[in-house]
């Protein structure tokens, strides 16, 4: 299995119109309604242990954060400030949610 690049996940959310995944994620298709917690739930529904699912999603979120930090945004003048802000915001939200999941005792 491979995850879709960040471009496929969030780069068009700043455009107007409905934003839906082609496949459900934990019973949800509207991109704005899906959180990393839903991603964990979806992975668990595939008979993956919850701790392993959380660890995988934590790793992907950290990799995404690092990749976003490595991008020289000035080299992408066609990407609006709104799009960058949205990607940063979604990444921040994911990090906060995952911090609670990966804390001892959860």
C-alpha cells in the first residue's frame, strides 16, 4: 500500500465547491469532515491493531509536516497563500489530535 501525495489530499480545498473523497474513510466522504481520527478508525476497520494504526498515522503526519517545512514556497507562485495556510492548518490539527492518541494510556 502507498498513501497518496499531499497534493492529492488537500491542495484543492481552497477552491469552491464540494470536496469529496472517491472512497469513504470511516463512513465519511466529505473532505472537510474527515480527521486523522477517522483515518485511524478506517485502518482499524481493516483488522489492524489500533496501536499500530495510530503509530502509522503519527508517522505519516510527521512526514507530511517535515515535507511541508522543506518546501520553498517562493518557488511555487501559483499556490495561493490560502492553500498553504490550509495545508498548515490541517497539519496542525492532525498533530494535536495525534498527540492525544499517542500519549501513554491511550
